[in-house]
């Protein structure tokens, strides 16, 4: 097995193949780019010239390094030019027929010691290897798009792959400045195995008219810190490609979460495959374009019709971190705020927490001392809900327990003036069940803030079938005034963010249960390959395993999908009291403070 890997052939010069060729050439490898299309070969050369020119302008490489890299890259339409390559990476269309044809031809061309790598992210590496005369030299080398920027490379072994081949490409990946993660052979591997289930759920959510494409994407970007929303990402990947990956995943898992949403097939059949076609979930300025242009589905700037109610004062019920954060947000925006807790002492402690938060903002230069004092002066601490008698908007932020919230809303119904808007910050409970505890369910709506409320921009605005139009308009307007981004969604478990986030987290736990990959590899894969700010196990430990389990149970109960059943490992950890950072141990152990 040749381990020098100084001459590398890349078969298929589409976007991914060209990106891989650029990475290799810049790293000092002799690169042969092979494609039957002369236009693709010319496009690859032009792309490499443009990309390296940008790198020079930005100071990432020198002009000499650019010249040397371009000299190391040559193209051909003849697979025979790969004869002297020590490694061949194929990135041809994602079908067994095409890939197997390439591998059969390469068997007759390259040295028996050359390594053959497939760039597939959906097909079986084992099945491709079995077609080769030397299956021990076949493996998967899955780069992520765009290859020059993305750090993750999944190194995929089949049961036939020889360890020296794995060691050679793993060392190569590190020399390229990438982070290799070793994975077994199953559709989607780690990153796409988790990512595509999430993307599929987002497509199904859109197809069901539960939320607009803009709101789904904004919710996941602002609520989870993701670089792109799921529908925009599907357009970038290619809707046809996503459907192929999901078909392969479903064929193995038979999990309904992997069964491609019908809308993916409909768009693919219509040729609306995303950016490359100029239209997918969104419409773009041109085929291959990046800029979204308005179309018939683009919401108007004044999409919320009708006048809302006047809101000058706000009541916040609760004494925890979320209640304090929400009160701070409203007070900063100029509202008079009553912060009510079960006792005056608890209310005073909560107000003190806000004072400390404001002081930190002053210390960091984000707030003036004058603004701090004005904000704090707008907040009145109260030991009883009776102080809500004159508020225009009452927001509850108490324990995530349906009976507790229903009792609170029954009390608000008696205390608050007629016409006051009553809002719950629940993240998973049915808003309508809370509303029915009052004699005015038309005044009740969900306002799901994200933690920490002062920093997080997203608010999920949850209408029930009984919520009045002017209540909805009021809350949308209030969100804008407090500088939050409202997204509309219906009253069902998980709303947008949790309904998409927690199945993804649950599937990550199942990967560990099945001994497919380690905690560290899965976290690294999602941060490096998906651009996630935290890996799934880091996030689970921060959220709290008990909170995560409760949300999983709510989702499973509502949708009755076996794929949403909480992973047994999550249940076992919660039963053992391992709840994450707050207890010092969850999926990982943490130093006690």
C-alpha cells in the first residue's frame, strides 16, 4: 500500500471535486483532475484561478504559492491519466452504476498499491469495494462543501478496508489541515446521518404549512446559532442530492424520520433542485446564484394585518433566570415592568439578578450607567400577582408544568384588566390547554423566548385556534419593539426549534448507543462539518438531560412516531441523576464549582 500520496487524481470536477483539487494543489500535491466534460474541466481551472486569486488578495497565500499551486493542477478527459496516481478520489454523480463503472475501469489502470477513495455521502462503501479487484484498498473520503473552507473529513472504512490505507488517508487529511474522523460504513456516516434527518423534518414542516420557509430558517439560525437555515441549506446541497441521501438512509434504518418528505421528490421531479437550478425552496438570481430574490411566496413587509392593542406596561410572572431575563428585555425597551414572584423576597432577588446583569453590560461597554439606572427604575418587584391589575401584557415564566401554568393563568384571568394580553413562555406544552384555564382564551398566546433572553434574538409566537388576530398583531409589534425577531408557528409540540432540534439530539444519542461513533467524534463532526456552535452532547449537557428527556417525551406523545421515542441511554442517565453540567455529570463529567 503506497503511503506517500504525492500524486492524486480527482475524478469528477463538479463543485466538490474542484474544491478538493484546490485543497490538494495548495498543499503541494500533484493533482490530476479528470472529467469527461471539457466544460467541467475548463470550469475547474477557472474556479481554481479565481479562488487562489482571492486568497492572495486576502493575504492567505502569496503570489508565488498561487503560481506553484496552479502549476501542480492539470486536467484530462481520459481516466488513463490516473495511471501513476497513488490515490484516486472519485466525486462523480451519486449513483452506484456510475461509481462502480469508474472503480472497474480504475482497477485496470492504477497500480495495485494505489488507494481508491469514494467521496460518497450516501452510498455503501462496502458495496463499491466489493466490485473492485482489490477491495482492501477502497475506502470513503468524505469532504464537506466548500472543501477549501470546511475542516471535517470523514474517513470511512468498510469491513474489507486494509488499515494501512486508512492510516495513509488519515495522515493526508491532517497534512491538508483537516480534522479526520474515523467512521464506519453506513448511509450518511456521522455528520450527514444526523444532518439530513433534521433537514428532512424541516422540509416536512414546511410542506405541512406549519410555518413559512423564512420563519423556519430564521428560527434555526437565531434559536440555535446555525450558519444557515435548513431550507436554505437544502437548496445549497441540492434537493435531489438530499433526497438520494435520505433514500439510502431510509433503506437501512426504516425510520420514518428518514423517509424523504414528498416535497423533496416533487421539487426534484420539477427540476427545482436548489441553487444550481436557480430555484428550490427559494428563488435565486440565476442558476448557480447565491442571492435570493423575491417570489410569489416572499412575505410582504406588512404581512401581519390588523391593528394591535396598546402596550405600555408589562407584567412578568416568575423569579428564575428566564423571568429575570425577560423583565430586563422589556425594561431596556422602555416598558414599565412589574416582576411578580410568590413572595416579595423572591421578587427582590430576581430584581437584584437584573441589576447584576445590567452592571455587567456597563462594565463591558454595552450600556451606559445612565441607561442602567433608567432600566432598573422601570422594574417594580412585587410579591403577588395582584400587582398585574393594570398591565397591558402579562408574561408568565414559571415552571414547565402544565398544571402550574394553568393555575397561574386562572389567577391572571381574575387579576388582569379586560383586554390585557396573556402570554406563556412554554417551550413544549400546549398553549391552548393553558388558555382554557381562563375565561378569555382569545387573549392568550405563546411567546417562547430563548435563554439567555437578553442575548437571544428569537421569539416563537404561538397562536392557538382561539387566539384573536389583534392579540397576534400586538405580540408581533411588541417583539419588534424589544428588538427580537418573531417567527409565527402553530400550537403543537416543540413549535419550530425544539421540534427540529431534539430529534437530531436524540439520534446522536442513538449513534453512541449503537457504538457507531464516540461522543467526541460526533461533537467534532457536527461542529466542523455542519457549522454548529456546539456538538450535540455538549448541548445536551448544557440544556440538561432531564429537560431534554421531558421535551423528547412530549414530542413522542404528540406525533406518535417511533423514531421520536427517547433513546434509552438518555432515560438511564436521567434516572441515575446524571443531568449534565448542573449536576457535574451528564454525557461527560465536569469539575464542581
